[in-house]
């Protein structure tokens, strides 16, 4: 799998801008067309969230994302005659994309489209609780991308994830939400009325939010932790300054760098909040979840939020295509007497052939599975219209429908496991 991804990344790195944009747009349109189906599937598979909300996120992370970056070029060299510098983009290569159970398919859409816009290959590793919907979405995007001209293997998915991510969490009325001090995973993503019923609390059936008053923001108070549900811990503060200090305490408990929100009309208070609370995006008079993700604000639309120095992240912004590209700068001598050449019309990339060749298979490898050219041990998808130059085959929307992936070779699974463990270790500071 990884060898195939590296081969695809190497081939993709030579594509020209028009071809890259056409591939990305074709994939974004296919993703957008399936937004509702995958939203419904994700809720049914994980038990988390609201279908209508997931449709919005799926749409935002497909055509919405493409429209945001349509006019930005991450492929063509950038020429600055005044500075006498030519900057040549270099893709990251192969991206391993972990996707969560709480925002599953929209994260697949987001990360795949970003990878395509920047000529990177991507291997998607879904959360086990959202494996079926995410794997199917990734296979769909892979099929569409290849039919549009992307190299074989530019988009792949780990069919059976080997790493279970922490369930994270935000939930519950102390006894039910945090039995023995630990988050009750059954409550994650459930609606307020359901949670109240499980906790033995009578509320109107249309209750959308449960507020739990607390005295102090301290680590020992479970309601001050992440809950991943419509349950909020509420602490009163006599002044704005005391409220800001409470917000700082919440960040100390949950981790610095990510995001926060403030509702205020006072610029002095808003500025003070921004200075004191150690996060890198603050939604002002907007919901934090959608505001920090760029849906209800003008921040970059993103499902991956960098935490910067405070959170030991490589970036401090919402992840955008530009973060997946490095630039080689051809810097001329600054002496005015040294002439800067005319680079107009110089094009280092090429338009790929009409049909991209499949990943080459070494002659000393064991026989491949039937119907899987160049990918030993991995069954291929059934032939579809896409393979004949037409539109991708229709899918029936049933979890697990579409091309089925077989078991990965142990060597590939071990290599992926090592990569994921190393990445998680770096995120957690070693």
C-alpha cells in the first residue's frame, strides 16, 4: 500500500495545474452529491450527531472547500521579478490521514481534496467506530479521482484500522456521564433528551442542551472536561476578568492551542480574552465548533486545527492546502547588475497521458489476487463504468457496499502501525 502511494505521489508531482484542478473538482462534486447519504450512514454507524448537521459539514468540506481554494495555485511556479526569486512548489508526498468518529466522512472529504489540490497521495485510516462509512467514502473518492486522471493509488484507505483513537468526550450528568470519574462512552454524540432520560432526569422531549452548574473550574470537576455531547458545565463569574480566568483554567485542563469562544460586544473584553486565553482561534459571537472550523466565521474552512507551539503542533492555523506544500526558491544574486531571466512560459510540469498506467508490480513478488493489477494480496474493486472511461459506478448506500478490501499483508499492517504510533507519540510530546 505504501509503495503504491509513494509511486502515485511521484507521478502526481509532475501534473500541471489545470489537470490537478480538474481532478479535485471532479472529486469534490462526487463527494457533494453523496453528502446526505454519508451523513445518514455516519449517524447510523457511530450513533453520534445529527444528520442535518453532518450534511452541512459534508457539503462544506466538498464543493465548499473547492470553491474556497479554486483560485489559489499550489502547482505553478511563483515568479517575483522585483525580488528576482522563482518559487517552485514541492508536495509533501504521502499523507497518512487519521479520521475521527465524531466528524468522520467530512474529514475524509476534507483531507482527500486538500491532498489532491496539492498533488499529494493520501492513505486514509478511519476510526474503527466509523470504519464502514469512511472506507466507502474513501473508495468512492479514489475511484472518481482515478477516473478523472489521478495516478493509481493516489487515494487509498486502510480497510481495517489497527489503531483505536481515544473516544474523547463531552458528556453527562455526573453520575451517568462520568461513572468512576471516567467518561461514559455511550453518551457521546447523543441528544440532550436521551442523555437526561438515561440519567433519570425528566426534561421536555425537545430539550436541546443541558446546563450543569459548577462552583470551580478544577481538574477534579468532570463537567470541566471535554464531553462531546449537548451538556455544558456552567460557572458564574462576577466580572469579565474572572470569567476570562475561568476560561484559562478550562484550557489548562483540556489542553492549550486549540480553540475557544466569547460572546461580547466590548472590544476591550474581547481583546483581553484573546491575549489571556492560550488558544490560536477564538470564535466571537459564533458557536465554537463551527466558528473555529471556518463554517460560521471567515477562518479557513478546516476539519484539522493546528495548536501551534502551545499544543506542540507543526502549524498554528486551520489546515489549508498551502500547509501541504513546500517551495524551492531559485534566488538570484541581488546585485542590480545581475539580470533576472524571463521565466514566462517556462512550465516544469506536464499534462499526463490520457490513461495513467497502473502501479508497476515487481516481477519477484508473489502472484497477485485476481483482478488486482499491481497490488499483491489486495482484491480490486469490481469493474465499473469508471474503468471504461465513463462515470463511476453507482453505489447502493448500504454500509459495506462497493468494492471490498481484503486483509492487508502483515508487513504492510506492521509498517502502518509503526507510522501511526510514531505520529501519535509526536503529538503527545514523545
